[in-house]
C-alpha cells in the first residue's frame, strides 16, 4: 500500500499465514467486502495445493473466515539452487 499503513487485520492475517510451513511471505489484499486476493511466496517443499488447503484451514480456524481457494495464488522458489542474490 503506497503512502499508507496496512490495517491491523491485514497484518494479523499475514502473520498467521507466515507461520504455515514453507511460507516465506504473504500479502493479503482487502476490499470493503473482505479478502479480495492472497499472494503467497513459498519454498518448494510441499505442493501448492497443500499450501492452499493450509491457508484455508488457518483462516477458518483462527478468524472463522472461509476463503475461496481461487483467491489464493502461490509462487514457489527453488531454494535447492541457492538463495538468490
């Protein structure tokens, strides 16, 4: 978000998501109706499908918020080739 600070709820969502195994970073995009998009950067230790399931479960368990899996995108990094510089 340019020129402003993230809402505390966005920070809470991102904090929970970053605790999930293999997630490196998370960005949650909200609109007035709720979560519009979730962008995840993850290691390649598990399949994107499993990571998406964990995200759905974490948000439902912690915030009682069901999320459509179509709103979640996962990009994976290949850490086996070394940390990018």
